[in-house]
């Protein structure tokens, strides 16, 4: 994996209060081990599961964390920080441990996705960027997984860069959607950065720039070295399909095949049927149909259920901006410090104290049956979901590549019970708190009463 732009690796990508707290920790000599956990409190409406993502980017951030001379000069200029504290920051590196649920794994509320164990200042400092990275990729991977379920095997391509909230968001959305099961992205920079396949067609402006639609189609087909996909709805979709059918034999004589046509507007169900008929009657049955234009998982599901003859879909704004649920209610909270469990008791935001692990069991068909959240020293039946990632700031072993993560995500989706796969009906997975965890929480609450 290539390193991201240095500006996106800056230690200053944090909230100011992280640094002001660090200065107070430094002054107070508070550097004992702390345990923080990142988790989601509740799911958005009609979202029945999450797909964990963002761990690779988090590891890159943690293992490269350092304050550059430019960073320190910027902090000095605020006049909020004393010279000896800035010297401390200059030497600061992440030396802690990270345990996490592997990317591509289905997960649920109240389950720690990432656990950081490190000297308190280190574990505190990384909060903002950790949430920033893991929250966003998990959000997008979870949205993408719903589209994958709806598409039922049809080709899916991320088309959302232009409306993503910035360049980094576009790249991370390409990665998150790919690991969740998309075939690739239109965002070119995602290929050299992550090795993700890139797909492209043409814009309406290309058609409009020519004096005729036929001329535009032929010039594009003869000048393009990849799969030829022609956009046919600039003027009249059915007329565009007939022009493609007329052009295809002439191109074929020169060894050029039209891979598919793209429809980007209108009644996609009716238009795809009309276009399929036109192409088939002209002997162009091998030319596929690709659809785009404001699609989300519900639109894709409707088209697939209605057996519209569409072979693939480009998903844009609804994916990269997760428009129906643009955020997750998530948090990164202190669960233990200096060997003692800690618990937040704020109304509606109380946490489960202590260092935790999640165990998952399956039924006899291989479907997820229940999860149990418990203390790390209280083993339960089933698969332990959090696995060691970093020890002493170093990787335990190389992280899996995207192909392996895609396999895990596919297996996770296959293991979801039918109710959790629903796009419309809310359903919940059984996530139980083990008795040992409940007893600890109750004792701490009683002690604070």
C-alpha cells in the first residue's frame, strides 16, 4: 500500500483538545497504560449490520505517527504549548498495541471494532484520526454491502468521486466499496494506490461535442484501448441503441467489439428492455447494458427483482456520501487506565467497562447465531473476533491484501441470517453482554451512585 499524501499523515490532523489534554497528562506524569475501544452505539434505521473497514489506513497512520519540525512550529505559533512539551511531542511515536475485528467482517452495535492499548498520551492522541478513518470506511463498506446484496451478482462500479466529500473520501470510498464486493471504481487514483480495477465509459459532453451521435460513437470506439462502453441516452435512448447496432458490424470487421451500452437516465426498466430488444434483433446479443444515474440499493433491488436486462450498475452519490445515513453513532472511549476499569455513565452514552473481546457462534447452516461481548479474560464459546494487529507499535504479521478482505466480506454476507440481509425491514442480531461484564458494569455504577 502506498503512503497517502503527507498532508493527510500529519500529526496535526487531530482535535485541539487532544493536544491540550496531552500537555496536562505530560505535566501530571500520567503515562500508565490505557485501553480505549472504538465501537458503534446504534445502527441507522434499516441498517441491520456493519462491515468493518479502515484498519489498513489506521495502521499506516499509527506506524508513521510523528510530529515534524513544521508541525511543532505550527503548534508553537499558537502560544498554547510550552517548549518542553513540544520537545516531548518531537520524540513521540505510537508504541502501543492494537487489536481489531478484521476488515470485511460483519459486526454490530456495542462491539469493539478496534482496541488500542498504549501509554495514555499515545492512546488519547490518536482518537480523532482513528475515528475519522475507521468510521468512514466502515460506513461506506456497509452501504456498499447492501448494494452488493441487492445486485445479486451483477457488476457494480463506484461512480461517486465527483460528489464525495473531498479527495481522500473518494479514494477511501473506492477502497471500502471494493472490499465489500464492488468490481472496481471510476476513480483512477485508486488503481495505483490500492490496485483496484478502474472502469470508465464516456460523458454526455463527448457526444455533444460531435456533430452526430454516430460519429461520436465511432470515434470513441476506434480511439479507446479498453472495453468500449457507449453512452446512448444523450438525446434519445432507443435511437442511440439503433445507432450502436448499425455501428457494431462495421467495427467488428476491424476487430473492435462494443462491450456494452450505458443508460444514465429515464425509466431504466423500460428503456433497458427496449434497448435489449433493439440490440438482439440486430444480432448484437453480446452487447451488455450498464445503468447509472442516481441509483441506490433499493433501485438496484427493484430492477433485479423485475428482471430488467441490466448487466451492471454504476453507483455514485448514494454510495460515496452514504446519503441515507451519512454518519454512524460511534465513539472511542477509555475503558481501562493504570490497571483499573473505567466507565462513562452519561445518560444515553454509558459505556461497558474493561478490556473486552467478542465471541461469535454459528448455527448448523453456518449462519451467524449470536455474539457475546465479554471481558478479555473471560473466554466464551465461539470465534474470538478481535485479533492482534500491532504489538509495541509494530505489525504482528502483514495485513491481508484486498483480495483476502473481499473474500472475508463475501463470507460474512453469506453468513448473515435472512432477516439481516433485508434492505427494508429492521432486524437485530443477538449481541449479549456476558455475566462477568454485566457484574463489572453494575459494580462500577453502584460505586459511583
